[in-house]
């Protein structure tokens, strides 16, 4: 398999309602809306998130985002429409579990560097 890019996808009930949450999470508006009911955030040239309006599948997804500074992301999001949670330290990674407006799990993870 010769992959050139990977896009994760989460489903939402109402794209207009879910989009502001993800705009806050990523700190910017969607990069593209290639079709009705779909918003995309591109992360470099090889990764991205597609937020797709599909009420029957909404709230059943999980997305893990690896970040460089989990504490800084928590501070940035604290007090915004993205409800933050406690950072959970682990042996290999620390994580913060977030829930989008539809109930999808969005995990911010920071690998430990002292190992």
C-alpha cells in the first residue's frame, strides 16, 4: 500500500453546530468544505480530520491527536466552548479526554520524553 495521506473522520448530527467546537479545538476554521455536509481540517500535507454530517453515526467515534505540549493545549482551551478535563498521566503518554457536542471522544495525547 502506497499511502499519500490519512484522514480521520468523525460524524456529527449538525455540522453548523459541531463546527465551532472543532474550530476552537484546532484554533482555526476548516480548511475546506469539499461537499455539502463535510468540513476538513488539514494538518500538513499527509493528515487531516473530516467532520461529516451523519446523524445515524454521530457520537460513536474516537479521535486521538498527538500534541507537543498537553498542558499548554489545556490552558489554551480552558474557558472556551471545549470543556477541558484533567490530564491523566500514564507510563508512555499523558492524555486529556474531551467530548465533542455529539459525544465523540477526542483524546489529546503527549508522549513522555523522559523514557
